[in-house]
C-alpha cells in the first residue's frame, strides 16, 4: 500500500511525524505499507516555487493514498493568490478528482468537559458531515475583480453545481447513512438560491434508491443553529462545498477541540487524501504542543476507507481511546486532573497503547 506523505507547513511535520510513528509501529506488526514524502504547500513553494510541485503531484497520482499535514503561514501571505499554500490543497483535490469529503465529529466520553456545550446536550455525539469538495463557489467560473460603472471596485464569484456533481455526492451521503443510523440531512439554501433548488431536487430523486434511509432537508442557517442547540439529532449531513466548509468546522468545536478531528477526501474509486481538519498553526509550530490525534485518526480513516483494513484502523482508534482514558492530554484538551503532554509524548503514548 503506497502512501504519499505531504507534511506541509507549520505544525504539519510534527503531527504527521506522529502518525508515521503509529503506522510504522503497525508495519512492524505486519501492516504492509510503503511511505514516500514530498514537499507541499509553503514547503512546496520554498523548494520548487509552487505549492503543488509537479514531482509532488506525480507522487500523489501514483500513490494509493495521500496523508497530508497542514499548509500555510504568514510568510506566504504576500504571494500572489495562485502561489499561496492553500492553492496547493485546492489543486490537488481537483487534480485527483477528490469530490467527497468525510468529516466525522465524535465526542469521546473523556472529553465531555472540554466541549463548550453542556454535557447533557453533547454527550454521545457521533455525526458525519459529507461535503462536496470540487464544485460550488470555490471553483465556479467566472470569478474575479473589476470596477463597476461608478468606478467602484467589485469582487465576484460564481456558485455553480451540475446535476451529476450533486448526484454523486448524494450517493456518498446515502451510502454513509446506510452504515450508520440510516438518517440523512441534506443542507441547502433552497429558499434563496437556484443552486440549492437544483440540489434539493436531485437529492430527493437519489433518495428513491435508498428507502431504508430517512431523508430530511434543512436550510444552512437553521443547520448551524441546530448544531449547537441539539447536535445529536444529526447522523449524516450532506451538503455543498461552502456550507460544508463552515458547518464541519462548527461541528468540530462540539467535540472540545479542532485538534481531535480527522477527515477523508475520496474519489470515485475510494482513493483518498487524509488530513486533520485544523490549520498549520504557525504560532505554535516547533514547540511540541500541537495535538497529533486528528492526524493519527486520519491515518485510521485511510486504512478503513481506501485500503479496507478495518482491523488495523480499529487498532489505532482503540489506542487513541485508551490513551484518553489513561488521562493523556495535549494543551488544547488539558483539564485539571489530567496529564499534560507534548506532541511527541502523545504519539509515543498511542504507540504504547497499540
């Protein structure tokens, strides 16, 4: 199983290093993997003048899966838009056809106190957001800036979805719901947007193939409110690129820390790019304080969704649960009475728990 490792910037190398530590421990137990690293994001620009250098893209194409850290940092903010690290993420998703983003939000019992919501509201949370990743306003054309007739500057972007794009992400949402609680909530803004009217029509049509799944529709503003009002009503949420970007970050904070949540971005054959949902956090880079658990759990998702290695994935997830039960905490989830550890120490603890 060939894995391209793109550590990226900021805390990326630190957290990816801990995930690799876990994967290599499993390899000593018999997991057959091949790892190859390449520069990406700001590191790609530093090495090749491009956030997605051609050798890195070539490696990502021939690999079976991609394990990614995080990209970006203040030093790159002065670059032209096309050269900024974040464009590397957008381009690799497009180049690899990664259209389905799976973001689980699970609250571990040991971290109930770290959530900003009341325990009775959030205890037992386990939901999955399925976000369309290659369409919508982030990629729609035309886009740009101009001066209007009055000489005032304007910026414009196009929100655009085709029926096939909606249909294929809806299929992923329904299939995910079949494996979970058989409830799917489709989020849109149908009362305002033509894009969302088409979205709702197509999702409703796909639902006919899945009579076992209960489908509900919800406006995105209401969904944002319900996530903090009554989050356990959700099982699987399917939505577009921009709405999913916002809602998945909101859902992450229900769990106590954005540092706990993994993600998978899949193509039609389940080849995927796996990464934590948080950013590169340049303010804490190199200080051994970042939480590596989201990246470690991303590697578990990689073993499950791309390689169909559920047993190995379960071992990682079980080890993370055990480490939390033993009281190990990085700074973002530390509470009185628990043991505060650094990035490397948390990685070591997970390896020990394996």
